[in-house]
C-alpha cells in the first residue's frame, strides 16, 4: 500500500515537471547556461557584492525595522533582478530601444514598488525611504547599449544617480548622528554599496556597459512582456531625441511625473527672445514686499527651459523631484522661481544660481563661478559638490547648506534670515557631517565712539 502511494506521488511529480518545462521553455533554456553563469567571474563578483555590501545594509535595516527594513528588501530584490539581467545580456542580442523597455521591465517594476513606498509618506523614516528608492536608478546602467542610448557611461550613471539619493541620505546622517548608530550605519552602508562598491565593480567588469550576445549567434530575443505602465512607455519619436531612452525612463520612474516635466529637449523656439507668451523672466510679483514671503500657490505654467542660450529658467514646478539641468556651462546662469516641494539637480558648473520664492526645495549642483543666491524662500536645502565662492541668503526662513571639502573657502552672507545651518564633512569621522548654526541674533554695543557688533553665543550650544 505504502509503495503504491509513493509510486503515484512520483508519477504526479513527473507530470508536474513535464508541464512546467512545457509552459516555461525559456527557463529550461536558461538552465543550460546555469553552469556557465556559475563560473562567470563577473557574476561571482556580483554575488560577493550583494553578500557583503548589500548584506551590511540589510543587517542595519533589520535592527531598525519598520519601513526601513521593507524598502531595504526592495533594494535586495532590485539587485537580484539586476543579476538575472546581467546573466541574460550574454544570451541576448543588443535590443532596440523598444525591446529594451521590455527587457528592463522587471527592474522597472521593482523601482516603482520602492517609489510607491517612498512617495507621499509622512513616516518618520521618510528620508530613509527616499534615499533607498532614489538610489535604485543607479541600476539603470544594466540597460546601457552605447553612446546613442541617452544614458551616461555605467560608472557615471551610478555616481550621478547616487548624488540624488545622497541628498536624503545626508539628512539621515544629520538627524541620527547623536541619536541612533543603527540609522547612521544604514546610511553609510547604503552609500558605500553604490560608491565605491558598485562603481568599482562596474569599472572592473563592465566599464563600457553589459556584454550582449554578438549578432548572428543563436540568441534569445528580449522577452516580450505585457505593456508597461503608461508612464514607462517610450514612443518612437522620443528615441530620436538626444536625451531620451532609458535615462528618461528612469528619471520618469524617480519622479512619478511625465518626462516633459523634468528633463526636456531645448528647441529653437524655446531659445527665442521674441516669445509672445513671455514679457520677462521675472514678473512684477518679484517686486512684492519681502517681509513676509508666502507661497500658498504657484502661478503660471511649469517651465524648465534655456532662454536666449544664457539663462536656465525653472518656474512653478510642484512636487517634481527629478528636475535636471544637464547641458550647461560656465557662461550660463540658473534661475529657479516659485517652485514647491521639488529637487533640482544641476549636473554642470554654471556662472551663478538664484533660488527665488521657493518652498521645500532642494538644489544639488556641481559648482558656480560667481555666486549662489537664496532669496525669499522657506525651508530650502542646498548641496554643493564642487566650489562656490559666495553664498548669499536673503529674507529666508530655514536653509540647510551641505558644503563639500572643495567649497569650505566660500563666504556666506545672510540678511533678514533665520534657521541657517551649514554642514561640512566631519574631519573626525568619515562620511559624517558636522553641523554649524549660523548666528541670527547679534549684540550691538557702543564702544570707543562707534558701535561694535558680535553674534550672541549661548552657553552649552
């Protein structure tokens, strides 16, 4: 009796295996290459990266728990999907832009999961969620197909993507520096996962991008997949634009907004000084009294455009976390006006930057030749990665300045402003920030025939 039962079970298992093989031939086909991938030095090194660097992030997240552990699991999932894609690139001919979207579909879905977790949350761990979700755009390097794909080289893709995520990671470091070492460890480990670990891995194995199967070989085409969400669809027209392709897809994923609200191609009519719908860059609203800046609503259409080849104008954006200015030079200036709850990234060095009448806006920039100005703003955060000779803050309530080692020689001028903090790299701790509150109260004393002014110092501060 027992022998007959075992026999029937074995027969049932055999039938299930046969059905599984028939239903998923691609899995069976991939099984033929399992041995090869298991011996591939690049894949073995990727496993080591996941086990060590990502394992460190996961260990810290496990101690924190809650949403931090949840979003870290999505980071783990994304890296495992990335490994599978790297294996498949060697079995697949270089895809077209249309088929590449399907090929990268599993990774896109995971990134969307992380973004959904991070967007709109009022959790006390909101900065953790945004840092982790934002960092996943670095994995877009797996979709690099060459110069015409609209994406920087893989190492640059990782570095540039991390810059945006670091904006939120730095907030975690500052908030928990003296409160909870587990959060500090998580933020440090997340950074090192990408820079230097993932960047150095790419430098060693894939400096020019993934290795696709040569044309003419027996290949697996990029798998057809259900139509991606509308926000991920790539039109044939967009593939002809210089800044489209997978970089646009991942920028759109990060923002949750249409691409046209972020990075946009600058056409000739945008550069014309005779635009009929504009009489000037700064409207008469800019002349209002600055004593009580209030920005309950924004007026006018959202803009991100280059005017007359000299000034980048970013106006009236709300909730757009992926505003990017990429093609800029030291002869150009940047003017951001009337934006709320946005993040603006300026990837090149420009002449000067002005942020005017903005609320809850973050600005990341490489460097400026002249000055960075913050005027009439509430709750802004600024991060400089290069040098900035002068920073001017006027009539602003709440400004966090993250200064790199190269920008420590800057001079900071403040007027009618409060809650101004400068954060600089901590000389005594690698990766930490030392916070310095700039004075907002002063003592004026009449001595020797003249007034002398000194900042108020509080004992124990």
